[in-house]
């Protein structure tokens, strides 16, 4: 192909097929599912309706919207930014360049947090570096008595989190503290603190996929020289200020389990554990402040 998307028959099936080939040539994994999602976005109806319309001519407006979306994806703009939403833990979140894209690997972090708090109590939750608000949103959605705060230093990301909490109907139970966790004063009141902090070593950022390197906020990726800068800060503050028996749950990179557990132990946390994501990679660690029973 000559690098442009040409269509010999203006049917849905033909356009999806040729778009998938175009995406494949651009080095995009799961090219066919990407093409299908982009067509669903342009089509504006269900997958079943799109399949039924497969041999039908594509209206001009749908064609233009689809081809524009394909060209954006070819340039390695994330699918989630083109669609404007992504699914996380069974919920739909607005997703755009203001914050890190929610990823399925992080669902194990939300699942772990939910296993540590009670459904029948008005637990107080905090999410440090909340971004889209996906972790806090998933927890509050599944714990209807809980309340929470998303701590977010980036005003743009904070605005996205508020939008997502509003869409989920959580605006009365979820607030956003716009500022750094160093300036947040709620450590001692939380029953559980969760965080997906930046954990990529600075030197490794240039080697990331273009969708991540060029589109996720740099501050949400860069974890310092060894990727552990944010963990040292969070765990120190948590060890000093969290109340006895409260939980700290952290997402980690695949090779950081031992280092982060050692930081937790040095800060006095007990009842520590770890869990892998669906791909088998270490993804989550946790500990209880001062090790006392609640």
C-alpha cells in the first residue's frame, strides 16, 4: 500500500478490513480490534448493529469520521484518546491527554483495595495522584458507604477526575484535593490510601511505546533515576502520619516488588502482601500501618 487508506467498496466490512491493514503496517498491535472500535465510534450504534450492516454502503459522514480517526491512530495517538473514553473495572471513564490512561493491569490494585475494606462501614479512602479518578471511582462505586479524596497536583488532571466523579454520580462522596500529596493533610484520617504513582525510571521513558511516551503526562510516568522516588516519599509520609491499622495499597512496576516491600517494612508497615496482574507480572503491594489490628 502507498501509505494512504483507499477503499474499493464503500461498505463497512471493506473499510474495516483496509483500515486494519493500514494500522498493521503502522506497527499497531491488535489492528483489527482497533479498526472495529474506531468504526463503532464513527457508526454510533452497537457492535451487533455494525455487524448486521457489514455489507451496506457507508454514509459519507461516517466515512469521514472513521478515516480521520484511523489517521490519528496511525500516528500512534492512543485509541482511548480518539474514543474519548475507556473502561476500567466495569465502569466507563473519560480519557484524554490530561491524565494517564486507565489500564487493565491496574484493576488488580482496585480489587486488592476492595478486599481490605468493609462494605458495611463508612470507610475513608484517599487516592494519591488520582489522574482520571479511576481507582477511587471504582472503589467508591463498589463501596456505597465509603467516601474519598483524590489528591492531584496537576490542575488539568484534577478537572478530569471531577468530571468522571460527576458522570459516575459520586460527586457527593468523592472530592478532589488540588495539590501535591506533600501538602495534603488527610493522611491520618484515611482508612485506606491507594496510589498508582509514577514508577518508570527516567532513562527508560524514551524507550516506551509512542502511545505512552508521547501522550501520557510525563509527570505521571517519571519515577526518578531508579523509578522509586514517589514510593520513598509516599511511604515515608504514610509511615509518619497514617493511623494505626490503616492500609496502604500501591501499584508497582513488574520488577519493583522487593524494593517497595522493603520500603514498607522499613517504615514500620506489617501484614504486607503482593499480587500479580492477569499477565502474571507483579503489580500491587500493600501493608498495614504499624501492624495493629483494627
